[in-house]
C-alpha cells in the first residue's frame, strides 16, 4: 500500500490552523465522526490506547487483501481456495441467474455437493484493493478555474485522465476517490476477479427471515449468507490472503473489526445541507417510495406472477423507505441536531478568529446555505418537470435528446451524455425487455398525480403532459398509444436521428419533445448550484482536514474501510437486548406469527429443528460503524479471524448517517458459529465447514 | 346488583348541561377515558355496536361474582370447587408464608399432589362483590359546610357511618367508593372469604422470568400465575359462580374482557394537576426510589443473606421507578398533553357558555391551579420536614404524637390518629421486628443528604436533625444511639405516655419532638389545600358526570371493573410484536443471555424442555384498559371462559394512566393454554388441569 503521501499531506496542510483548531475540538467531537478508517491511515495510537491492540502492517495488508468488494456490497475471502463469504441479499442476482430453468435457488436454496458442482454467477465480479495513492495535489493543480462549474468540469476531466492512465499502465481497475468532500483525493487500484461461482445459498425464507418488518431491526434471526468462490484461469483461486474462521465466534464484549465498503455518509455536511435533506429531499423521496409501493402492492396483491416479477423492486423500495425514514429521524432528533449545531458553531468561530482562514473558508457556510435555499425554491419544478415515473417515458426522453447531444462537442453535452454514455444508452434502448404496460400506466398516473399536486395548474409541464386530462387518463393515453414498448420501433427512431424524432407522432415522443427544454433549463440551474455547493464543501473539507488530518475518518465513499467496535447488547423496548440471538429465538418468532410469511421457515428447517443446538448463536450486534455498502463485510477479531458477517444495522443506527453514536446504534451480523451449525445440521454441507475451518 | 340509582342519577343531573355538552365532545374524547366500566353501568349499546356482543344480566352477574378481589390484586374463581387463579406476584406472601421451615416455595415452586396437600395462606382473604348502591344524595346532603376542609371532614364522617351501618346490618365488608372525583358515590358490599390455601405456584425464576429489565415490557415470557383455593367451613368452596376454562385460549383478533380491580388513574385530572405530578411529585418520587435503590443494591451486592431479606423491597422500588418513569413519560409527551389541553379547553368553553354552569363550575380550574401552585411553593419543606427515611424515626414520631393526639377529641386529631388508628399503631410499635441498623443508617443518611440538598441551610429541620453534623454522622449517631430498635424500650415509652416521652433522652425521640411541630404545621397547610383541590375536583367530576353520565367510565378506584378489548399485536422496535409469545421464545431469551439471572430457568424447566410443545403460546397482549391492581385479573372471551390472566402492561401502556390509547399500549397476560401446557408437562399437575377443564 502506497503510504508516502501521508507525510506530504501533513507537510502541505498541517500548520497554524491545525494547531489552533485540532486539539481542543478533537476530544469533543471526534466520536461523532465515527470509525470508518481508511487502510492507509489506520488510527494505530487510538487502537493501542483504547483496546491495547497494535496490528502490524502484515495484519493490515492481509485483512485488506482478503476483504474484497462486490459490485454493491462487501465480502471476504475465507479459505485458501478462494471461498468468499457475503450476504444472501448481495448475491441475489448470482443465486437466481445460476438457477436451472425449473428451479429457483432464491426460494429453495442451493448447496454444491462438491466443488465441481459450483455454479457460475453471470456477470459477477469481485475487486481486490491493491494500493492507494494520494493524487490531491495533481487534481487541485489541474482544476483551477474562475467558476465553480468550470472547476467541477476540469476536475472531472483530470480525474478521468488519471483513471484512464492508471488502467492502461497497470491493468487494474482504477478509481479516484474524493475524501473529505475534496479535502483529499486518492487513487484506488483494484485487481478484478470475474469468474465467480455459487457454492451455497440458504433459502430466502431463512436468509431474509422476518422480511420487511424485521429489516433494520434487532433482535434478529436471519441466516443472511451466501458462499461464493473466486476462480482464476478456471481453477479455484489459490488465495495468499484470506481470513481464517473462528468457530467460537463473537462473544459478549469482544473487540471486533469490520472491513468493508460503506457507501455514503453525511457527517461533514453543514446544517444547511442537512436541513435541505430533512425538509426537501427526504420528504419527496419518501413520498415517491410510498407512491410506487402503493401501486405495486395493490397490483401484485392477487397476482402471484406479478408478485414474483416485482418482488425485488418492492423489497428495494421498502428497504429505502425504512432507511430514509431512519436517516430523517436523526435529522428530526433535537439532540442530534444540537450536537451538529454546536460543532458547526465552534468550528465557524475558530475559522473566524484567524483573518487568513476567515478569508479562505469563512464564507463557505453562508454560500452553501444560500445555494440550498435557491435549490429549495425550485425543487418541485425541477423534480416534476422530468421524464420520471415511467421507463418508457424515460427512454422517450433519451431518444429525443440523443441526436441533439450527439451533435455537440463532448464538453458541451449534458453530463449524462458524455464519453461512451450515448453508445451505452443506444444499446440499452435497443435491447430493453418489454415493460408491463398495466404497471407502467399506474406508476405514470401516480407520478403525474403527484406532479399535479406539486405544481401550479398553469405549469408548462402539466399543460404539455396532461393537456387538460386527469393524470389517469393522460397515463392511459400515453402508455396505451405509444409504440415504444417495441424494441424495433425504438431502434428505428434512434437510427433515424433528429429527423425521425422530429417527425414522430408517438405520444410519448411528442410529450418528451416538450419536456426536454423545460427539464434542461432547471437541471442546468441545479447543476450550477450543486457545483457551487461542492466547491464550497471542498473548502470546508480542506479546513476540517487541515484541522484534524486523518484523525477524523472521511465520509463513506464505497471504498474499503476498517471500523473498530465491541460486541455489545443495548437498552431497547424498556428492557435490554442481548448481544446475540439463538436458533430457539428463530423458531420462537416463527411460531409466534403462526408461521405466516414473512415469518415462515423453509421445510428443511422445520424437519431438522431437532438436530440443531437451539441455544447456538444466530445473529449478534456490535458497535462498529457501518452503512449501506457494508453488507457482507466480515467481522473479525484481533487475530483477523472471522467471527461473523455484517448484514444490517438496527433502526437506531440509521441516524448514524449524520452523527455517529453507539449508545443504542448497532451493526447486526450473522454469527460464525451459527453459520457452521446451520451448514452442518440443516444443509449437510460438512465439506464447506471443513474448508472454512481449514481442515 | 342494585341498579335503581341509575335512573335517579339521570333524573338528578341530566339536563341542559348534558344536552349541551355531551353529544359533541363525546365522539371526540370518549376513547381517551378508556374502558374501565363499572358492573352497574356496563356500556351495552357500545358493546353491541362495536362487537355485536350483548351479554345478559346473568352473564354479567356470574362474571362479577367469579371475579374476586385480593388485598392488592385481582383474581377469579375458575372451578366449581373454589379454585382461584391469580398472579404469582400477587400470592408472594401466601407462597412464602406457607413454605415449610427448610424450603422456600418462592424459589422452588410448589404443587399440591392432591387437594389434601393444599397449604393455608396466613392472613390472606378474597372479597366477592355482592352489590352496589348509589349513596351520592345521602353523602352530598350530609357534607354541606362552609369550607372545603369542613366539607371533607363531614364527608369522611358520613362515609364512615354508612360503612359501619352496612357492615353491622349485612355482615359484609362495606366500602363507599368515590367515583368521578365525587361526581358519584357508591356503596360496595363484599363477602369476604378468609380461608385461602395454596394449590400451585411455579418457581419465581419462571414466574418473574426476565426480572426487572423485562418488567413492563413485551414480548414477554413469564408464567406469572398462582393457583389458590377458597375454603368455607374447612371445605373447598362449592362455587355457584365461576369462570370456565378455554383450553384454546386467546387467539389473534379475539374480543376479550378483563374483570378486575384497577387501582388508580388520573384521566379526569386538570392540566394543573397533571403538571404538578410531572414537575413536582414524580421527580421527587423518582429521586426517592433511586436513593433507596442505590443504598439497597450496594449493601446487598455481596451479601446473599441481606439480598434475600431486601429482595421484595428492591423489586417493589424498581417496579415503582419503572412505572412512575412510564407515567411521567406520558406527561412529557407533547401529543398526549395536547390532547388533554384540547379537551380541557373545549370543556371549559362549554361551561363558560352558560351563566349557571359558569357560576357553579367555572372557577374550579383556576382554583385548583392556584392551590397546586401554593402546594408546589412549599413542597420541599413539607416533604423533607418529616419522619421519613427511617422506620425507627417514623416510630419515634408516632411515639411522640400518641399522647398528645390521644388527649384530643377524635375529630380534632390528625387524620391518621383517628378512630382505631392509635390502638393499631400501638400494637405495631410494640411488635415490630428489629430493623437492620446498618441498612437503616444508610437509608437515613441518604434521606438527610437529600434534605440537605433540598432545604436552605438554616431550615429548622436541618438544624434540629443535623445539628451541624454531616448527614452520615447524624444518621450514625441517631441510629447508633437509639434504644428504639428494642420493642420493650418502645413499649415502655408508649406506656409511659406524655411524661415518658418528654423525659426521654433517646436521640430519635429528641429529634422527633423537634420535627413534630414543624411537620404538623406544613401537613395541616397541605391538607387544607388538598381538601380544596378535592372539593373543586368534585365540582368538575359533577360537571363531567352531568355531561357524559356513565358513558364515560370513572377513574380507577381499586373496585371491580370490566374492560373490553381485542387480542392484538402492535408496532414495536421498528417491526411488529406478535400477539403472543411461545415457549421457544422463553428458552431463546434465556439462552441469549447465557442463562444468567434474571434470565435463568429453573432446573425442571431445563430438564423437561423436550416434553413441551415449544410452539405453544405463553404470554399474549390485548388492548384492554388496565393499571396496577388489575394484576391477576382473568381475561375472558364472549362465553365468559378464561383465555388468560393479566399480569402486566407494556411500557407503552403506562401513560394510559392519564390518557387511554390503544395504538401501542397493551395489557400483557399469561395464555390459558400455556398454563395448562406447563401444568401438565413441567409440573405433573394433571389433576389441576382436569379440574380447570371441568373434568
């Protein structure tokens, strides 16, 4: 791992500001920023002082190389033969795509009888982090410009070129990661393995036991695991770096580490940014989830075929609804907001005390607040004057824009039409599967009804799309009258270019032509404001980074982090939650709901209950700092042995997105000894257990 | 049951106020006043409309006569041979007093092998409600007087004489019950059965599984039952009225009724009264519980003998601490207080609209508020200038006062020295067991330390008791120097009368002589204010009763009520609580805490787990309206069959003391089929099950 940049950064930024700002506030606010440490700046002194834990570089390197990233999740290599442990919910596409025609492994589970029976996962890959390099100076030098928008464009170009150069010269997947809101830029290099096979997956009924109700809660009873294997050159990977298994697993009070890829947090956001999320973005998001869920739940209620088709979408929307409700609850919590306000007040006061820093950073908060106010002022118009609410309308919007955008030089295009995007878009338009027009009509009607409530009656969007009709009538006419659900018709329009688009009388193309300029106007205005916010936020990131250096971990960026914590129960529901649950509890919760979904257990779990040690641990909680993206992360002990695998946060943990706390916020994991107990007793997968245990 | 008074009351009070006030507010606020119906005014129309349930008078009479009252709890007759079902925690004194010398049935449980082996409970009795008579007019006529204090004294006298007359003429236990804060007075007549024997009690470990942490919560796993039997003339009672057993027990969604004796609620309190509780009474109560618990927990920590001795006290203090915290949480809940405020505002406005009612009732709210303010102004002095904090100091206070109070005519005495009170007090003083002086010293020191924090340094109480010493030194000197822990010394002082008390140099008597006038002054002042509040509250009770009649149930009075509700889960902890738990869940929660107390299970439960149907229901929740005093109440279905026995409320239910809600507030019961499952499989008490099931 490239580490030389650390000294350089301290040389660059440590100075009077650090001296003035760091020490006094550090003690007061350090904890609120959590423990998502990067591997190039592990907090060795803090670990030593807190846990008497002093890992050497070999420990860190092994753990980093064993903690591999999935496209949207985390995972780890857990045997010398490339066995990979992750969550069932991270491997869904692999599990369903590897099912034979007449079976659905999601439903019935899968256990390879032997290594030879492992099944290829279409399109799946894992990325292994090879090295990290500081590229802050290079990016900052190349992105100087007069306006924030111009800066943002230059920065995007230099980042793109750094990534492309790296990819060419190393053969690795290269990504420039923006840390501290631009206080620091790091180039991450990954080795990609793209032959991944399914070894074992339990039935969804036990992997996602308790379904949406129990999602984001604890006590919990989920065997949310999947076992994959990395192949290289058609052979199981001969892994040099892997995590050994702890059969005993997590015990109450243990110090444990989570290594994975938290997706995003907002701990460095200003009050104005958080208030914008709380009052503008989240309420609209929640309304949109609720709107779509209402349609999908109703339309799938008595229709098992549709229910299966929309199962993943409904799960994903419910999950987002629960998560965003939890995030917003933090922003509505007066204590939490008071903490943020106190930090901001103190930090602003410190900046204001020095004329140089005041000049450099002092205006950022007000500039951000003003930009957020302006964004809020036209949020509804920007949100609803769009191609949203229908996949066919979205494609109509792309079909309308492709000719015009193609005609412009790359740098003048809308961002989503730059580089290879247009070619990718064309392929998707030409190959997309037909939509369910009944669902499409209902979803578009719901979107238009929301637009009608949100916009003034004379809004040009409403005039263009509704044209005096009710939302339902408009949606019926648009979806009923379009030919765009036919791939050939779409391809003909795309191939026909500007002339074909202009001549089309397809009702979706007609309205898309009218929406296009309305949408472009506001999205350009919003982009300018967001660039300004990013630019001011970068200043704050620099100021904070200057003050604290890497003693504060950066916000999450879906890159590898290591978080420390303890296995620990917590006060809940007027009593105490134990640090772990049991198989007894699993069967209990199922019985207590009469075995009705989502509390039903798979047949082999009912048949083999007696063979289990029912007192064995199934799930457990710890104080590690995680968020979406951490799913599938290994939980390891001081000896880098796997004691569990992260699969969720409790609902009390969701406000950690903005302020980290560990009084009642907990990470939820599957316990390693629950995994081996189930593999042996329920799944008869002794050979997998032996591999995990290194025998 | 005497029912003629209902017509009379309506004649007396129904009039223009009822016409104006009742209809419009009833719909809006009815529900907030809960469902603790009296048996003489069952809400037949509401039941018919809500549940299509129309019990006849025979149903109601049978249920009333089968629902017998214990000294501090509720219970029911559940067989034709006088078997009584209640809670383990209601039968503790019976269970421990009936234990042989070398055994503690509280710990190891008890099952009578046959009826002949049932064991007498010393001092226990049950009361069976025979009839209810309206005595409002008689009491109101006899208690007219110029001042609130004089009214209160007259009322006390007429109540006393009604009770005495009734007792003499009927041989029943007679009690005048104040309903609607004096809006209505009813004479309750009870038949008392005082030969009660223990049939079966489980081990405390499973009766109170989860201990203080799980107390007031759900999901829950307690076999909190005890079975007693009423004997009459040395034979098991040949019960004409009893509840039959439902082997199936409570099912999700069932309509169920709870018949028992809720102790006290405050749903008719004014905002000023509730704020006084919230800001003055409850914080002081909570501080007192915490103070005593701190001493007792510390002193019993490494002392198993003392731990046993103070186990009940610690439980009772913890229970009160959790309950009062819950009650107060309601008063701190802005939504709940907003509801109360809205009701009060509307009710005041309605009263103010009519000049006659304005004159009669309109001043009550402000008068109560003023009295509460005055009480608050000297609350700390009244609270701490007292004999509290030490049993010996309390006795010293009584010893000092007995001669002076005895010399006064009964009506001029302090209320607690009237009638037979002095003789009872003398007997207690002469027979009280020695106190643990180490505990006594610590508790008194804690009380004095609290007094020192609360009172100004020159307060005469502090000067008298501390006399310049630290609280610890004063407590050591007082408890170390007194002879009052010797019953003979106390008796000598009592027998010696005023002269002996005046001559005593016992340090506790010396300080008690100084505290006496200080305490009397403030308690008299507080009594006057409380009488005024009661008198004004009575007006409001009359106004409310006039408006709503018995369509609103009265506040709880530890008399028999019937509450309707449904068996129903609820949202909790971000997910849903099932309507019932299971034996699986019991073993799960124990395993999840490693079997450590209070989550340890008795040996026979561990040995016989395999013989149980682990999916069988153990506890369940329903929306019935209960509060302390309801412990041991039967839960019955439409056919008056026992489907369970109440033993707790969830923590969300505690604010129901002030405003009834049933969104998440729940009553917690032991399930009837869990009871028979345990009796058969764990306790080998098949003969009891057969009796319950009527075979």
